[in-house]
C-alpha cells in the first residue's frame, strides 16, 4: 500500500517541477526579449552619459567652468537672507572726510597712539591695524615713541605684515632674481605688539576676475614658516589657541577646523578660504576722527567694551577698496569677516573634487536613463525639473550648511545629455516615421477630406451673415464633401415634436414640399432613435439593419422609392447636449454605401455646424443690439439738443439745473422761458420710453410748450396735450409727465401746473419749512385720447428766499443692490438736512446723497433737478 503512494507523490513532485520549470523558462524568455529590446537604448544612454561625464569632468579639472561657477556663488550670497550685524567686531575707518580734516596720509603716528589709548581705556578686547608702520620716522622719533608707548601699555595691539616680491641683484651681479620680502613694523614697535598677521588680499590666480571671494589665510615657506593672516592671527590669539596645519591641508584652531584650499608654487604654499560674507551691513563703522577727537557719545563709547577693533581705511585716495559679492568694500572689512567667520564658526566649505565627480557621474547616468525614454516635451519638463532641483539644492546647502556645491558642471552635463538624447531620439523617430509612412499616407485622404470640410464650414461661418444663407450654403458644401446627391437639414420643433426643413439640396420641388414639416415618427424609426439617443446613425442597408428592420417591416418602405440606395446617415446637431436639428445624407454617387469614416466625419462637421448656428444667432443678436444702440444714441442726441446750453440770467431769481443721464438713455428734459417783465418759466418733464420715438415725442412736446409760453401754465399744458393727441389721432407713441411753473416778480406770484409729474417741493423763505405741493393735479400729456383734459393751477405768493424744487422720479426712486427704494419721505428729509447757502450746494448734496443710497447698483433712470430761489423782488404794484 505504501509503494503506490510513494510513486504517486514522486509523480506529483515531478509534475510540479515541470510546471515551475516551464514558468521559469517563459519568464526568462520574456525578460530576454525585453532586455534585447532595451539593450540598444541602455547601451546608448550609458555610453553617451559616460562620455559627457568624462568631457565635463576634464573641463572642470582644467578650470574652464570656474569663472561661471563663482558667478553663481555671488548669486547665492545675494539671495540668501541677510545675517545679523557682527556683535564682536567694530571698524574704525579712515574716511575721505578724515583725509580732508587731517591732511594727506601718512599722518603723525601720535594720532594712532592717541586712538590706541582711547580704545584701551574704553575696554576693547583687541586692536588690529590694517595700516603698515614698516620704517621708523627718523625726522620725528618722538612720534614713533608715542606709538610704541601706547602699544606697550595697551598690550592688545596686532600689527600687519605684507609680503612683496622684489627684484634684487644676484650674487654674481650679472642678473636680477625675484625675492619675497616681508614688510613688518619697525623693531621697537614689533617688540611690544601682541601679534602679527599679513594683510595681502590680492593673490594671483585666486580670484581671476578681480572679485574677492577667496583670500589667503595662511602662508608657509622655508624662509618664513607658517604665517597667518591678520584676521586669523587675531582670532587665534583671542581664543588662546595656536595655528596648526592638519594632514589634509586644513588649519586647526583649537577644536575648530578651517577648510583651506591650498595654492602652491616652488617657493611657498598659500592656504586660502572662502569668505562667508554677510550679504548686508556686516559691521559697525566709526570714523577715525570721532575717536581721535574724543567725540563719541557715552553710549557709543560703552559699545566698544570687549569688542575687537580693526583700524583701516575706506578713503578712495588710499586705494584699499576691492570688489566683493557685496559690492565695493575696503580691505579692512575682509579681515573683519575672517575674524567673524572664525569666532562665530560660520565657515564656508566647498565639496571636494572627488565627491563632486561622484555626484556628477551619478547625475549623468540618471539624466541619461530618464531623458532617453520620453518625448521632447516630457524630456524638456524633466530637464527643467532637474535644473530647478539642482538650483534649489545648491541654495539650500549653501544657506543651511554653508556648503558650496558646484552648479555649472552638473548643469552643463545634464543639458548636454538632454540635447544628445533628443538628437538621437529624433533620428529614431525619423526611422519609425519612415516605417509607418505608408500607413499614414493611407489615412491622409480621409484627413484631407475632413479638414476641407471643416475649412469650408469655417469659411461659411465667416462669409455668411444670416442663418438662412448659412444653411443654404451648408447643404451644398456637405453634398460636395461626401459626394452625395441629396442632403437635408431639419430643425427640431419641440412644441409639436416635429422636424422642420431648413435647407435641402438635390430634391425636386415636390420632394421639398413633402419634407417641409413632418412628425418624428413612431418609436423605432431612424429619426426617433437619433433624437432620443442623441447619437448619429449609419445605415448601410435599412432592410438588414436590426435596429430598424421592424420599422421597415411595418411600413414596407425601404426608401427605394425615394432614394437611389437604402444606405444613409442621420446625424444630430447638438447644442448644449440638446438636439437642435438633424443632418441627413443620402444617395452616394455610384450607389455606394456610407462608411464608418463618413459617420466620424459628419459627427465632426456637425459639431462645427452647431458652432456656426450659434455664431449666426449671435450675429443676428449683435445686429439687433447695434440697431437698438444706434436708436438710443439718436435719442440721446435729440435729448441733449433740447436742453438749454446755459442757464438764463435773472435779476429776481437764482437758478440751478442738473441732468445726469442713466446708462440706458431715458427721456428727461428741462426748459426755461424768460419774459420782458422779468418773469421766469421753468418746465421739467419725463418722456416714457427711450430711443428715436421717445426723442421725437420729446422734441414735439418741447416745441408745443414753447409755442404756448405766453399762456398760463395750466392752459399751456392743456393746449400741448390737445395738439399732440389730435396730431397722432389715438396712436400716440409715448406720453409725457411734466411740471410747469411761472414766476412773476412784478405781481409777486408763482403759478404752477402739473401733468402727472412728481409733486414740486417748496422751502418757505421765512420759516424754512420743507413741504410737498400735493394739491396740483393733471393727467400725463398724450397718455390717453382726451384732447379736452383740464390741468389745475396753483397760485402762490412769492416772498424773498422762497425756494422751489422740481425733479424727476430718478431721485425718489433711486434703488440700491438690495432693491430698496429711497422714497419720497426720505427724499424730503434729505432736503431738510441739506445745506441751503447756495443752490449749487443744495443740488449737489441731493445728488451725492441719492448716489450714496444707490451704492454700487446701476442707475436705471435719468436724475434731473431744477431749483429756483426768489431774490431781490421789486416793489409790488
């Protein structure tokens, strides 16, 4: 029993191994095919990337990019945040003003002795000089002694050294040889100094473009040993540590390691470092003269305590100014930066060439593999992303870690790889294009036809200006594009669910009459299917199409009676996803059937037809709008011509008038009439409607009113209404509301009549009371066919100071965004509160307050106001 089981287990394991073996083999074959296809790509990209890496790396080691690299370093200094001004270092500056005050350099050394004494008494921690004292003053030894005594008493003074190359006669006197001499303080001064440091700023090949970014910080030779710069010497002495050279070439001050870049020649080794500039106003500057003359304020003197002071020059005549990333700076600031960098442990370091080479190699491989796979646009995007990332990373390392990362070599490398990869990809695409050219040529005819159709429809859209003309030209265009005999466009009428023929081509008169209007048809028909599903239908054979065979069997109509073939296309015209019409194409030339390409093309063209319909409708609307605007303009010009060009002069009345038209011109008007006895007539009116008709009506009413100006106001309005009504004979195009007031100074009375207008407002000249004159009535002129309408008159006695206000409804009916109306009561309150010293102040106040109430709401009606005030009345007869 056990043997069969063992045999079965062995068989199962063998089967499992076969399956696994087959799976592994197929997987291996699949991976081999992939690697075979990718092998040229991987080989090419890696090869090009390595080649570009080698070229860029060689150029980097030759220093070809250094000129551009330091420019990027300057940019990093400028864009990073400004650091705080140094709290430890103060500069005493010999300025141009000091030169003007004390005379040309050199000065008496007692000046410097006096400054040393002052600073020592102020409690400074150390004093450094960026001024050389190489030789004793034989003419004034007392000056030297004063400087030596002040230095010795202070015990805090650091003096500069200077290395100069000179030509000296050789031992055999036959030629000159170059020697390096060191200039240091004269012996007596050197003995009492606390320390020394060289102040040479410019060195050959350190900053080739003349901009100081890197300076010498140490010099070592067999003749002079290890010498530090003034800033390094002062920083080391202040911290109580010595300057040591490490095995890697860097300098060590206690536990601080200073990154140093060695520049060597046959005579000496110069250690340089990158200055970490502050990108701002780095140090406190105090003019030398203020210290010399003891003119510092007590607060300024207290600031000197425990500070490191360096005395140097910024005077242009002493030529100690250098270009730096911060701009033109004196040499003393460069030494001060060294002290600040060391004391604040704010030192810049630069990525070593070996590490830069590794990073460049990896970046080249990554760029090659990425940009060798995608299209030009994607590769350009990737390139932009890489450049952006590299720039951001370089600025981040610089700002966050004080680390200088090279930017130019990586940028050159990735751009070169991008160009090379795109070039070879272009060649590859040309090869692929050559292989598929035949297939594209086969599709070209279809695209040409489609583009011709779109172009033809576009030309129709730009060359036709009515909907009818557009559709008539369109059916002819479609007929030619699809090489068919019959084409029709029917618009969908939702009111009775029917289609209305809009244009057709290829139909005789009887067929066109039959197709003028027809119902959608029963469910299952082609038309109902197109409208319900909003999709185009291609029928190659109506009788054989399963979607519509039932409809054919019911009607027995396979279209053979009407059409040459039973193949046709019906395509909806969709506007905002709604069916607005149908395009029908039938009877291809040669009785051929329509194809899927035909269907796709008509769907594309139908979209353009929909745009064309919208454009034609928009053009019709624009024409109508232009006509209305023209009519409004004519009405506005007529309205403007009827207004007085200037206010009439009166010896007995003050007059103010204003008309502010609305955006859509209304029909407000005002007129004045003068009489020989000094009387004044004032008319304010509002014509209903706008445009030419309103303007004509306004002109006619204005002429008639002036014609009856000798009559009483009530009689004038009555005659005006009678003339207008009888002239138009029950077809009056508009109507006029008006108020007419006549002021008679001789009889001291005002006669007022009103035709359906807003009630005038009266301000009593004695009491100042403001009231509406409500008890005047009369219907609007021309509103109804009542030629014998009577208009009441109100007669009032005129007194000095009486004021009458006539206005249109634009004032009390001013409306804000909340659709609140100002109202008559509120308008009366505005008049009560308004300044009344002059009529202009009163009128402008009312307009401003009405506009304030209106706010940002649009003004929909003209705002007209006329104010008349009585003054200087003659003696009453």
